[in-house]
C-alpha cells in the first residue's frame, strides 16, 4: 500500500521539481529538500550573500559535493565486509578443527 507512486513537487533553491516517488519515501524526499535548502543558504552566507559572484548553481554544486562526500564517509563507517570475511575465516578454521 505504501509503495504506490505519486507525483511530489519539491522546491529547491526557489525552483520547483516534480518527482514521481513511492509514497513510503515521501518524508525522506521532503527532508532531503529541506536540508539542501538549508545548506544552500549556509553557503550563500559564508560566501558573501547577495554580493557573492557565485550563482545558485554554484551553491547547488557545493551542496551536492558535500552530500556525496558525507555519504562516502558514512559508507566507509558502515562497511562490514572486513568483519564478515574474518568471521568466515574463523568459521572455516573451526570447521577444520572439528573435523579432525
């Protein structure tokens, strides 16, 4: 029931974007748009406000770069592959030992 798709229009950097998403993802998309707008405004303040030579597209690009970098960092922290490999190795060792 929560996976039917619908049209959600989000406003990011004073532009409207229609997106067809699953209803179950609506809150995540709304929160993402909110955070993007907050970050864009933070960059505007840091880089000179209205008198900045940077454009909205520049601030969007900076926000995207930061988001992707944070995603990579989180991905590295959640990488369980080394632990899974070690557990598999230990199980194999234990199996070999028990077969003797």
